[in-house]
C-alpha cells in the first residue's frame, strides 16, 4: 500500500514534500544544502554524506507541519531591519540557532542520523534569507513584497537537481569561517536587504525591478544564492568544529564556578563563546574547549527569587571585566564572584525584580523525554512546569513553546492551540513588567490518522498519508476509484472511541482516538441486456412472451437488477417474471394487447436498472386485428346466399 503526504509549500521550493527520507523530492532547498557540502573537507562532511537522505529531508521540515517530525513554523522564516539598518526582528536567526543546537546535541549523543536531519532544517532558515521576500513584510518600513511565490517557482525550475542549470554559477569564496548559525542568517539577511556592495540592489529594488530578462536582476539572484551556499558551508564547518572540539582528546576542560562567598550559586547562565550554559547545584559549568582564546560571560544580575538578586563583582584572578577573554592552554578552572543585593536596591541604576511564570494546560500523559519550552536557551519538559523566574523589571527574555508536544500514549500528541498572558505568541521576546505575570500555553490533543487506498485501484481525499487531527472532531474521508473500479468498503483499525460507517462514501469519522483506514475497491460492475426475440407480433386480445437475458460483463453486482418497460401504447399491459435478481439471470416479459389496442408497429424500451446505471434494449411489437371464422365474414355469407339462390333456381328449372 502506498501513502503520500498532503502539505502546503512555502519559501524556496522543496520540490514537493517527501513521504519519507527514502523517497526524496528535490527542490531549491535541497540544491542549496547539498552544494554547501562541496567545499567542506571530507572529515567535516562525511557524517552528512552518510546520512544524506535525512539531511536533505530535513530541509523540508521547517515548511512541513504535517509530517510526523515536521516543524511547520513558516511564520518564523524572516528577518527584518529598519531603514536605519537596525535589526528589529531576528526570529529566523533564532530558529537557525535552535536547530544548530539540536544538531550538535544529537552529534554529542552519537545519533548522527538525527543530527543530519536537524542540520538540514538549520540550512532552511539560513537559505530563506537569500530571498528578498523574506526580509520584506507589512511590518517593515518598505512594506510587503509583491513577488514571492512566482520568484521562488522560477528559481525552483533552475535548481531542480544537483546538476541543474544554475549549478555552474556557484563558487567558493575561499574561506571556511567560524560563524554561528544566528550570525550567518543575520549577515545574509542584511546583504539581501541592503546590498553590502553599495550597488543599490536592495530587496526593494529586486521586488520593483522583477524581470528575468534583466541581466542585472538575474546576476543579483545568482549572487544571493551563491552567498547563501557559502554561509551554509561556513555554519556546517562551525558545527563540525564545535563537535570535534568537545569530543577531541586534544580539547581542554574549562571549568567555571559562580560563587557567593564560598557557596556555589545554582542556575546562573554562563556564556562561553556565544553558547549558554547553566550552573549546576555546585555553581559549576564545565565545557570542552580548544586551545586558544575564548570569551566568557556571567549573566548579571541573576534573581533566583523575588527577594534577592545577585550581581557580578569580579573573577578569581581579580579581573572585573564581564564579558572577558581568557587564554586556555590546559585544563583550566576559574571562578566568578557575585554578591546578593535586596530586590529594589540594585546598584548602578538597577531595577526591581518581578516574577514570570510559564505554565501549560491541555497535556495528559506528556512525554517526559521531550522539552516543550525553551526560555533563554534553557529547555524545560512538561513535568517541570509550571516554572517561575525572577527577573529584573524591564529586562528582555526570549522563549519558545514547542508547536508539538509528544505523548507517552501511542498515536497521540498535542498541538499548541493558543498562548495567553504576557504574550499571545508561541515564540518571541517578553519585557518583564513591574507587576510580573504569566504565560500559559494551551495544547490540544491530536490523534494519528492513517489514510490509505488500494494501490492502482483508486485514491482518497485527503490523499493517502499520515495525518494528525484534533481530538473529538469530525473528519470526512472520500474514496475516489479509478475509472474501472468502484468503492467497496472501508477497512480500518481504530480505537474503541472512533466511529465511522464502513460502507458510506464519503464516511464521517468521529476522532475519539487514532485510526488507520483504507479504502477498498472492486472492479466496476457492468452488464448487458438481450431480448429474445427483439421483434414480436401479437393479435388484439392475445398475449406474447419475450425472453430477457441479463449477463454480467465485468465485476460483481452488489445490488439486484430490476426491469422496467416504457413506450407502452394504450390498451397494452405487461408483466415481468423472474426479476429483480443478480446477474446472470433470465426473465420473461409477457405483453397482452387488448381489443382496444392500436394496430401497427410500436417500439417499446426494456430497461435493466442497476442503482443509477440503466441499460436499454428496444423491442418492436406489431399489433394486429385477430383472424375471424368464415361465418363471421359478411361477404362470405353474401356469396353463399347467392350460390344457394342459383342452385335453387337450377333445380327448379330442371323440374319444369
């Protein structure tokens, strides 16, 4: 049985969506991601090449929310600047950074297949920034774009395979940079928005001068594509470098303690080379780093409760810089010292603190192994919620709710339905108000629905595939047979709380649980009707019989066939014997012509009716006057009378 997915298309083309990593559909995102491997050293890309299908499949996931492992966050694929070149919305960069961290986590766990998939997803967020439409929007000062899907569709035709037409225009810039996914997305978006070369080929110019016959326009398109591939190459190189550094025997361990007096402070964010870590119960963070210079920063102030905040005061080597640079030449330990200060009395113009609580509802039996909330790069599972933070009033924090939360119950998951409180957005920034507040995510249960159809005999609407639909809703599924087939029944495996009619088409499913439902088809039934004889004669006052043969020519009949007769003249009656029945069968049609029936030839139509299908056969009937006895004819009587007179006359004449 074959299954296919239904999805929507956004951003660079994905070539359609793949039903699995083994049946890839190639598009622009695949083209960009695969060519980014061209310029990587073999050791930096071998782990991706080994899992190439998953890597390319991953490029689809940010657009595809219907796949079981889909992301589908198309509303987060943009970066906006102001006309003053100030960054005002970096959401795509943050998504690129998040998927970078997911890929790195899986690499460190030894799961390179999953790592390749998320690395592919990461390339999507970066690559989208090469499209002028993704740096324009109604909330920007230049407004929404005019050209978007038409632009990406055209590019898709030029990048539909690895060796497609535009591959010859890609060239390596000669440098493998160490750059984060966040910075790569920001830099690419900046170039697409403003054109760093100074030629004025900005996003606005591209949208207003959309013309594929203009070599300047086309040249700028190719330049942006090439720039995107080079940035992706750099980020993949960075990903591999971070991984090897943290796993290499040549790496050193950098240990950072955060103390108040001689007591470790738990929960403090320590940033090492732009990556955030959180101190453990001992106030410690340990990181594998390569020999050389590194940047370290302790977040200050840190407020573990509404009553107290800690502020940074210095390092164990007497440095007071924060952030600071350190040189690592061996395993190294350094301590940062903080001191408490009462809430509302922070020095240097500090502000009061307030609490913000993150809560969740609608989850039953959530999976404890999966996080559903990220706050300031820290992950939280459903079993850790609600969680309350004490933050400085006016401080800004980033959070993201998972669009999908897993369940420990098979074929069940949860979809983020709404967010209430300080923000109504599933992902974004919040600025802490004086009164504090809460953010609650409300999830809705979804059940897995597998829809299938017998291969080669028909399809369904929605098309065959794996879907997730909201619990306790109705779902209409229609079976669509191929021309030679017709719907037979639905075959399903479902939980007890699911209802449907197996013989109805379409069928209405009540989703009280999960279901796998398959449309079964049978060869379309066909038949033929034959009259023996097809032409008859009958005298008035008499009856005549016609044999009707109904033969099956294809398929099996699901209902009986009934017969009818039309075109009957007045004074003629009929009756069928031996119908209705399943073919093949024979029936007898008896036609009786009364003495009032009109003489002459008439064409009657015998109909064999099967559901809405009607087969017809013409029957010619000639109605005649009946034959009379000799004594019923007046001319015979007159002749006989004349003969009798003649005979009598002759006899009398002879007697005379």
